[in-house]
């Protein structure tokens, strides 16, 4: 589950950099976002097949993060 959280955080950082970054780097960031999305989807499918409720864990983590803010 830690790997999935890491990749999701990295993808969100890439989106932030894409929005606020240099326009010349957009193709690089888009490529990275697509690659990370592919990895996230494969991880989601793998973890779901292992019997892990990924969506429930994500909601729980979001709840923890909201309590900290």
C-alpha cells in the first residue's frame, strides 16, 4: 500500500509542476504522468486481486490527512 501512496503523491506533484512549471517541460511531465498512471492502474488491479480494499484505504488516509489540516 505504501508504494501506491508514493506513486499517487508523485503523480499529484507532477500535475502541480505541470500547472505551475515551464511550458517547455510539458511533454516530459505529460509522459511521466502517463507512465505513473499506468503503474497506478496496474498496482490497483494487483492489490485488488490480492484482496486489499484499495478504495477504503485511500478514503481512510484522506480522512487522516483532513484531520491534520
